[in-house]
């Protein structure tokens, strides 16, 4: 058996100034994270050949000034075990996990919009099973099924204020329950020296799916902002994604990715299913890559299909085609005195080369303005 303990600490803070003189703070955001992880591994255990187990804990102190979520803290602790059985060309993994989560606002009050602000706790037992079958040295097929758990975030519970970046007024829900789902997935993979194919089919059924839903009502204080309130609903998601890679020569290759998802929800058993807002459309991206000494360059073509399966109060987004270019050159600088080498990278990017006017269906402000037009970016990084 082997054991490992990891501890991580992060203290993040940023300030957004609307004016330097006079000094006017638009928003300030701070977050302190402590995380402690203990993991261990075992050899043969009963029917199983090997496995891992562990406990993880995360504490978050969350503070934001200029948005609607109050000063809050969260505690998450979980214990898990995964055991594995290996046959000749067949692998089976079985896992289980118990989670406990607490969300605690530092402010206590009763809000007309989100309800009573108080400490909230969530816990659940989850599980998973997966298997991989070796069809040949180059081909594998894998299957997985999971009973998942996700506790609500601090924003989903306690948010009550404008989110100007997304042009919305976000309203949490203190009565929200944890998200639970049954997920299943089938994957196929083929790899050889010239060609790689990966394809995945999935279906997720949610007993409860939590998301911000447009109410089509505007606020009195901010008449241009719509209320987006969190709801917990029954939902279904099915889709596929994949990746293809082909090596033309030692220096040239082509990579293509594609993804599609169909998602629906209903508010109760007596209502019918309807599309979940902000569901991405079919998207295909193809990249040509040319490697040369000390660098690489390439062109990326992206196609996004029309999205006309829209939710209530949501508008249709047209399809678009976009072309991007990048160039990266690595510089190696030798320092004779220290007998060391430093690496620096020069990057040139041209996004949306053809200056296409297009809209991102996942953006809440897509009805106000399109995405950025042609952009030129040059960066120089030094690694030491």
C-alpha cells in the first residue's frame, strides 16, 4: 500500500476600478481556499486486483462587493474508494463515494426574492461502474454508468444582485436541493502511428438539475436587466462528441473535433419536456498544424450550426463559419556564465480572420451585440 497527502492554499483577490480619480470601485472579489487530500492505494483485496481510496476536504471563504452574493463560506468533505479487476482483455472498475457539503452565509436575513439566508447542508452516497474491452492492440471500447451528486454553489443559493457582465440580475434559491443524476456513456478509441479516432455517446438523466432560468421580468432598480432565478427541475441530456487526428507527414497533421447535445427539462410530472436554454448547437472544428524547427503554426476552421431548439424567452442563433490563425516560435537563450538555458516564446494570433459577424448562443448578451471581430494578438513569454 502507498499513501499520499496533499495540501493546497490559494488567496485570490481582484479589484475592478471604474475610475482612478476620483477612485471609484466597480467590484472587488476575494476568495480563500484550503484543500487537503489524503489518498492511498492497495494491491489485491478479495476479488479485486488493485484500487485506490481517500478523503478530500475543501474550505472556501467567498467575498464579493459589487454583486449580489453575500460574504459566505463553504465546507466540502468526501470519502471515496475505487477497486479494479483485470481480466485478459477486459477491465472492470467499481467505485463509491460519500459527500457532505455545507453552505453558510455570514449574513442572516429573510429576502423576498430568495427566502431565508441560513446555513444549508447536503449529503449523498454516489457510485460508479465502468469497463474497458480491448478489441485489438489498436482499438478499445469502454462503458460507464454513474449515480452522481453535486451540491448547490454559493451563488445558486444566495445570489441576489446584478451581474452586469452577463446583463442579468441573478436570484438564488435557498430552498434548492442538491443535483442528482444517472449518467451513462459509451466510448470508442482507435490509435495507430498515423491515425486516431475517439467517439463518445452519452445520456444523462437528472432527478434534479439546477440552473439559472430567465423569468422575462425586469428589475425596478435596473430596468434593462432581466431576472434569472435558479430552478431545480427534472432534465434529460443526450449527445455525442468526438475527435479525429491524422498525421500527413512528420511535420503536418490535421485534427478535427465535433460535439452535439440535446437537452430538455420539465418543471413537474404534469408538464411536458421543453428545451433547456443556452444549449450549445452542433459544432465542428478542424485544425491544420505545421511543425517546424523550434515552433509551429496552424489554421483553425470552426463551424457552428444554427440553434433553433430554444427555451422560453430565448432567441434563435444563426449558424456561422470562423477562421483563426496562430504562430508560435520558441527561443532558447544560453547563459554561458550559469551554463543554463532559458526558454522564451513568441506567439502571434489572428482570430476571426475574415471579420465574420457571428453570435454565441451561450452568451446572455448575444441579443445586444455580436462576438468580437478580427483581432490581432502578439505575446512574448519568458520561462525561468
